[in-house]
């Protein structure tokens, strides 16, 4: 079985929860006019700035949408240090230029961060079988406007940018393959990681549901995690449909 230390390779996440990215502005009162001056009624008062996060799911809502413990096979237990979310607030979105992606990020949770784009809210956790080192990791990220589509499009090109990489634990070559996943959400991709040094492999899946992107990581010694990843992705998509 492929040996994975989920806690050791858990990627860093911004401090939680963070403040709203936009504040409400109050139009200040105009200075008094000099005596005898006529009021200028032609200029309407400025409207308060619109909230760019209005209608977007919070981390607390996303946490409730994650698959519950009863979903996972017997023997899998949650890793407390891997359970995180943005609570009732939002964080500032981030878009970084990534001319050369860090392909090793595919071998960890929060792997969608390889795009350089961070959303305004998220929730995630991991379930691990201590006896087999098999793992289920699930995450939901929410983005403003059409950014979720941009993220999914970028993830659909990962295998071209990262046809392979070197596993930091075994120093072995990892082969990356990818294909679209039909009929799941508003678009989805499947990425498979395999290596001759591993006893098994890992399947990554990402699917868009409105302004949200669901991502999972499943490692298994039987089918590279394909069955479990497909089932978990569909579960998360179903829990968000009509809400995201």
C-alpha cells in the first residue's frame, strides 16, 4: 500500500475565520453651505459599495455540506488537525501568477491551490485508515463571480503542465494522467497519480457546482482510489446542488 502521512503533507491554509473582504461605506454628510448658497440637488448621494461576497456560501455552510463520518468505510477516522474552514466570515481572494506550477502539490490536500487561485471561503477534512494508510480527503472552495470556472479550466490542463513529478517521500517518478468526468456537476476532471514505487495509487477529482469547486483526494491499493473518489465527488456535488 502506498504510505501516506496526511498530517505531514497537509498544506498550509490561511488563518480562520477572516474578515469580510468588502466593507459597507457610509456616505458622509456634506459640509454646511455658506449662508445664502443654494443646495446642489443635481448630485445624488453615493450608494454604499456592494458586498462582493453576497450570496456566497460561508465556511460554516460548506462544512455542513462535507460528507459525514457515516459516508466512509469502516476503519477510516477523521484527522482532527486536517479539519478546517473559514467559519462565518470570508477571506480575501488571491490570484497569483503561476508560470511553472509546483507539481508536487498534487500529492497533498488542498491540491487545487496549484492554480495559484484562492477563493473567499472553504471547508475541508481528511479520513485515514491507520492500518492501510489509505486516505479520503475532501474540500469545497467558493469563489467570486466566474472564478470557479477559471479554476476548473486550469485544473483541466494540469496533466499537460505536470505529466510527471518526483515524490518527495520515495524520490520516485509519479506519472500524472487526466480525463474529463462526464455528468458530474457543471464540469469535472479526474487526475490519476501512479508510481512503480507505490503499492496502489491516488485519484484526484475536481468538479464545479456554481461558484464552488469540489475537490477530493483518495488513495487506495485496489483501484488507485477511483471508486472512492467518484462516490465522494458525487456526494459533495449533490450536497451543493441548488445551493452554490
